[in-house]
C-alpha cells in the first residue's frame, strides 16, 4: 500500500506538482491526427496535465498547441477563426500563430502584437497521433518512435477513450495481468458477446506466477501459468515509463488462432480526476497481413458504432452503471458489461476519482503494480534532484510483447526473449 502522502504525490499532475514535473519530461499524446483532418479546419480543445489548451492545423499544415484562452481578455480560442496561418479570437480579432506569437490585433490603432506571446508547446505527428512535449526545452527527449508508429497505415490503428478517474488507477488496472481471465471471462464458448472463452489458455491456465525484470525504460513482466500437465501459457508485457503498456495479442479470445498482433495503451492524465486512454494495435513483421475492418471498428473493446460520444466519453459510463446486465452476468459473461475495455473502465471508475491506496491489501499477484509505484516515486525524486528519469531514451523503440503456449520443460526466457527486444521490422 501507499501512504496518503505518497498517493497524493503520484496522482496530482498539474503544473508545479512533483508528478506533473515528471510527466512533462516525456512526450504526451495530445490528440488523434484525424481530429485535425486538414489545414484551417476547426480547432480542438485539449485538456492535458491540468492545462486547458487548444490545437489547430494552420494553412501550411503546421500544428499549433497553445493556451486555450486569448491573452487579451481570456476568451476561449476554441471559438476562434482558423485562417491565414493563425488562430484569430472572435472577440477582438487578436490572432496567434502555431508558436503562440500574436501576429495581429484588429482592434488596436497602434498594434503591439510583437510583445504578446501565448504558452505554446512543440508537437510532432507520428503513428496517427499528435504528440507534444511540455517540459524544459533542454531536456526534450527523442521522438516517441514505438514500433507501431512506424507501421504503415494499413497495419495499425489508434483510438482514444475518455476515462473518468485518475490516470494512476487506470494504468494500474491495465498492467494488472491477473484480472484479465476473471473480469473479461465469457461463461460459455457460444456467446456472441466479447470475452475470453473458457477454451482459451488464458482461462484454462492456473493462477499466474508474475515475474518482473526492471529495465532502463521501466520493466518487462510476464504472467506464467501452468496449463494442463505438461505446458505453460506465458504472456509477456512491457511497461514503459510513465504511462505506457505494450501487451501481446497473438492468441485469439478463443485460443484457436495465432496472428502477428500487438496492442497497447497510453493512460494520459487530463487532470487529477480524468485521463484519456489512447488505444493502439498493429500487425508486425514484413509478411504480416493488414488489419481487418473488424480490427478497426473495435467492437469487442466496447468502442463499436454508437458506443462513444462526440467527446470520446463512453456511452456506457458511471452515470448509467455502465449498462450492466444482470442476466448476461448470470449466463454469458463474468461482468455483465459489454466491451472488454468498458469492463476495465467500469471497475477502475467504480473506485472513485482517486482511490485511497492506504486501504489496500496487495499480494504477489500485484507485483507489477508495486514495482511501477516504486519506479514512479524514484523517478519523481530523480527529477527533483536534477536528473533524467527512466524511459526518455529510445531503448523502447524495438519492444514487442509476445504470448505463447510452451512445453513445461522449456526455459520461457530463452524461448521468447529474442522476440521481445527486436528492431522494428516495419520501418518507414
């Protein structure tokens, strides 16, 4: 468990907070590229690390990410006109370029625009995401070139969902491997609802022994499950500081197929009580097939047609108890909630905006969570002392997460290790 003081330290992310200063040392996903589909399109509100920003793509295609509120009288620039290489406030016509510099003042007889500059953050567009760096310019890390960002559009997909709780409990719910064959379990092999079928090795295997190897980017961890008398089901993951999980997706929900597929999440803090979850998946390898249309719809995750509102909030949310169906809970799925990721969000949001970790009772199955908390606390101290935290170097670029059923006598590390740390095969 954490003390209440440590819990507050890890969950508060606003400007000037210790965790906020740590977070600002990494590239942050700010929005999807398709939210700004073309030059001079409408601007988009962005809430990130307790700051209210607005993003726009200017006439030349450059991305601006600046303070939402006009430096003149504080009007939201979300209302602004995106025109002629700048965003113009509709109140008095002050206009700002992609670097936040005021370039025009329609209401001033003697303009002083050169003296007015808004907060603006640098951006880079990779993998269908617009990323930003909000930390000290001298500490700006290499661009976040995960393998999936280098895959062609045909082989990758990225989406996002608003989760209504603190980023840390969302992250911890994701890196917790022991919950998956329980919360996400289907009760029958015949249901059409999303879930891990009883026939899948994830469900058939016994409780996992969790192994965690600390690295310079965070850690690699694996759930090792005895399967029958002579097999192991090994499921490996990577945790990349501060909010990234790479997870395997080679074995299908029914355990009857294998494909070169990897997925993952970024749990990005919007503020202390909300996070935006970026979900990505891709097929890897030079001979890999493209993603199917069903892969892109993400119906099984709970993001299918009609399941997300315009602001990326879920239709199934805590206001309606995630539309839990008690009859389905009795007969078809363990939770009675439709959508794998909706099930995750339901249990995490049910804890309240910020869970009190001083009341927990953790066990060996929580090892990944315990190690992540220690890494984050250590990283906060490192930044406070002027050092560089783990996960800013490009050592995570070639990571892959792999799952496999192996003979009991096989050394799983020797068998899977070469597949976990390879160079991207789908380079640009």
